[in-house]
């Protein structure tokens, strides 16, 4: 079980990087940067479910300077 948790943590942290890459023009995106730059509005990130993957994705998203929102049906996970 501990190996599965580690794999989920890596998946969560990698998901934000994959999303940021898909925003680049070379990947067919609109040419936006996820990390904040002076004078540019912060990007919004929505994470669905607040499990292990979602919480680690949130940590990286906030670290990138994004405006992060987490959505989950269980209010205890959001507290």
C-alpha cells in the first residue's frame, strides 16, 4: 500500500506540469504560462476530487502561483 501512495503523489505532482505544458503554443494551447509573471493575471486551476492525487496537485499548483480551486462531493475532504 505505501508504494501505491507514493505513485499517487507523483501522479498528482506530474498532472499540474502536464497541464502547464498543454497550455503552451507548441503543444496546441493558447500560449499561456501557468506560473505567475509580474503584470500578468494568475491562471486558474480546478482540481476534481480531493484525494491523494488532488491534494498533491494542489500543492504544486499553488507553488506555481496559480489560483487553485478543489471540488469534491465530500465536505470533510475540503475542510
